[in-house]
C-alpha cells in the first residue's frame, strides 16, 4: 500500500450492517471500511457528513485509510405539507429498521406495501422514520415492486 496526502470528501452512504460505505472525493467514490470508523471511535456516518481522510492504495484501488475529521451539517427540518401535491399519495409508516436501512409504508389506494430505503430518506432530509408516522410519498414501480422515490411529512 502507498499512502497519499489528506483529502476532503462527502459521505455518499454508509451501511452499519454491511460495515462499509463510500465517500465522494473529487469525482471518485472511495471505499470506506468499518475498521476505519473503529479506529476513529465512531459507529456510524450519515449521508452528507463532511470528512477529511487519508487515502491508501491497495490491489483494488484507492481506499480510505484513516478518518482525520468529521463535520456533520445541521439538518433543516424535513419538508412538511398538509395536502398532497399532484403525484403524491398519503401513507403511514408500517416499520423502518435503522440498522438495515429500509422499511415499508402502507399507502392509501394501494393493496401492497411500499418499500422505502434510507438513501431516499437521506436525500429528502430524513434520517429515520417511526412506526405510525404519516407521510406524503411519491412512488415508482420499475419492475421490482413499488418503491418510495420522495417523502415529506404529512402535517394534518
């Protein structure tokens, strides 16, 4: 392995259960392993965290060797609305598992539950969902069953 100088990047995603994730540095997505977090004394990183890292190169290419600093941007409140916009439907959270990074919601006018992934939540300003929480969602069914593509809190 050869070492490189410190670089700044943004966490694209990190999955605690799988024990790895990726950080965008310049235009590259660089692998981040759980052991790097362990050495820094962290359990998880969130999408959008700004990090300073040292890189190493191994047989697979560039990897993150050490975390040097982490800055977590302040989260604005998730978007809310009292009425659905065109293309949105009302839904209720059936369950959401933070560790696995996914869950399901029950949408009005649909007979099957709708899958929701933590990456979509993060993109919409959420870190998690609670059972029974009321939402407005946009869904997509690209052949693998209905999936949430966007979410807002229902403020009724």
